[in-house]
C-alpha cells in the first residue's frame, strides 16, 4: 500500500499529564504526579475504513482522539493525516476532518441550527451547490427538516446529535471522528445514526474513527478494531480476527457456538485476555 | 471574511435571544448614570470645591464615561473561561478559523447590539432630559437633579473626530485586555478570583468610576505607566475636555503603543498556552 493510501498514520505517540499530588498533602515529597495517558501507540488506518477505538474509561481513548484531531499536542511521536502534519498543515488538515463529540455540541446553543450550518458553509468555504446537495441528503437521511429552524436548546439529545453529525459532514471531510456519538440516545435514533454513517462511508469512502462503549455500535459498523488499555495499544485488527484469536487462546464457547464480542471485551478489560 | 461576518451576526443574535436581558441592561445603565450623577453633584455641593477640580468638567466626564462603558464592556474573559473550564474549547480549536479573530468578531456583533439598544437610547435620553430640565414647561421632581447640568455642553464637538479614533483604539485595548486575562485560564483553569481582583483594579484605574485627575499624586503617576487609563480616561477626556492638538496626539500614541504591546503579549500567551491546554472532561 502506498503511504498516501493511509488516512491516518500514528507512530510512537505519547502524552503525559501532570497532576498535583493531593494525597501527600502540602508537604509531599513529589508535588506533581506524572500520568501517562498514552504511552507509545502506533497504528495506521487505510482510507475508507471504519475503525472502532475502544477501551475502558480512562484508557486513553479520548486523549488519543484529541491528539488525532489536533486539539492536544502530543509530547512525542508523530501523527500524519493524509500525509500531512499538524505542525505544518494544520489548516489543511482541519478542512478535511469532521468531528462529532457525543457529549459536546458544535452548534450555537441559542440560535436556530440552520444558522450554524450556514456558518459552517462559510467557515469551510463550501460552494452553494455542495451545501444544497448535502443539506438535501442529510435532511432526508436524518429528518433534519423537522427542527431545522429550532435552536439546539429546544432539541432532544438525539436530534441534536443528528444535527451535529450533519454539521460535521457538510464540507465533505475525508475523515470523520466520532467520539461516543450514540451516548444517551434511544434505539431508533441510534439505528438511524448508524445507517447514516454506513451510507456516508459507502458512498463517499469517508474514513471513520469511532470511539464508543456500545459494543453493538462496533458490531454494526466497524471493519477493524483498535483496543487501548492503560495507554497502550493491545489489539489492532479485524473483529473476526479477534474472535478467532480468543477462541484459539481461551477455547471457550458459548451455548450457541458463537462468541459474543461483548464477552471478549470484558475479558480484555479484566486483564484475562490479550 | 464572510465567516467572520457570520460570527458577528451570531454574536448579535445571541444578544437578542433574550429581550428581557436587553431591557434590563438598558434600565440598569440609566439608573447607574443617574446615581453617578447624583453622587458627584452632591460631592461638589459640599466639600470638594477645590479650585483645581472643575465641577462641570467632572460631571461631564462622569456622564460620558458611563455612556462609553456601554460600548466598552467586554465579556470575552468569561467566555474563554467557560470554554476552557468545560472543555468546550476543543470544538473551537478544530475549526479552520482563528480563535481570537472569531472571538473578536462575536464581540463586535455583541457591541453592535449594545450600541443600538443601550448606547443610543442613553445618549438620546441624556440629551433630551438635559434640555428639558432647564425649560419652564417640564419640571419633573425626580429630574430636578439634572438641572445642574442644564445647558451643559456634553462634548467638545471639534474634538469629536479624535475622540472617536481614540474610542476605537480603546475598544481594541479593552478586547485584548479581556483576552489576555481569559487566556490565563490555560494555566489557572478557574480565573474568576483573578478576574475579581483585576476587575476591581481595572475599574479604579481605568477611570470609569472616578476621573483619574482626582487621584492622589502618587497613584496618578503610577497609573501613567499602566494600560488601564487607555480604555476610559484617555478617550473620555478627549471627548469632554478641550485640549491642545499636541496633547491629543500624545494620548492617542500612548493608546497605540499599548495596543501593540497587548497584542504581542496576547499572541505570546496563546502560543505558549495552546501547548499547555488540558481539555477538561471526557
């Protein structure tokens, strides 16, 4: 594979946070503790793939995503997005990535969402034609029409996430980062969001990096999986590959003969697998 | 450019979402102006009749300073603080747009609304009531106090051009000052205690409450070397007091120097702070 066929290439990524040592009190020998959020992670993601990034709470997923999206600067290591570096081509990269944080909204709280969309149109210099086309597609797939003229403060969480998703894809980004997009969302809305992501990935070959705690999200969407625990990368491969590895290593089978992904993930978090 | 205009309009619309707040803002300013006026008038009627301090000049200064404050007020510090504290700054940093410019665009939108909904009515109200109080026709009891200002010319019209230039510079300085304090949140996360302290210092030294000419000698001299007076004392003095052209240009140059210094410092803080950023929560 040629290097520019990769959407994302990460090499030896490290990030340490300094936290004040509260346990020791005022006169502790060490006033600050070093917490290694991410220690030496390397992976690459080819174009057009949907990759699930999973790990228990505090495993370093979010930190990794924040470094991948250029929000945090890594202490060491390199990140290349479509062959570009944040230090040199920050703006070019930002034009090509879409980000949705399930727990934060990018839309202006008090302003009708259509105006946030217009703001995106101008921020990303989207042509009127592309804007119209995308708005039509998203309106249909995500039912945006119903609440296009309402501000986010009046929307349900599901509606808001859909609107956020639309905003992140309005400028046809090549890579889409989804940080817990289905958190707190009902089953129907979840299905709709997943279906939407699939369609976008299929038709636009958008690379998707998905962080989630919902195993069904991963099963429904992902081709590949990255498992992170305590800042290290434990697994990088296909879902099927993981199941096979698990069977070979642990030899357990469930009653139906199928191994559930959730079961394997539990084993990983508990430390008895991988 | 259009993206910044969008941010400006969003800033305007955000101001107008809650009309009640706009009215309350105007009402509080009217009340504040009236209070300031009464206090200063009362002070002069008794003990403060020093030959060096001119009564009309001071009253004039106070009125104009209060009106100017409706344009100068800047909530950029609170905005940055809130964003850094909640971690929502993350979503601003992934946009292909300058964060500081975006804040400025929003602030300009914000100010445009304040000018229309607050500054303009205040100017009209002040001018009209001052004219009426002197006339025989209308003598409302609560407006009696105003009669002290009857016939008073509020501004030096021939210095208006310089005054407006100076106001623009002051506006920039005020924004940069708020930006810098806001950016301190990169290190402190919570800056409101700092805000409280600096806010108090700022109110005293900028001349929005008290004309700087009334300061004791030492304080006045210290203040000459600080940026605060560039926000209120300089533009308001140019607007209200007759000065030689040379003095005006000196004052304006002082403002320009501060603008450059604060701009440089804000850039520096941004560069360094950006690396220190810890995005809060999840």
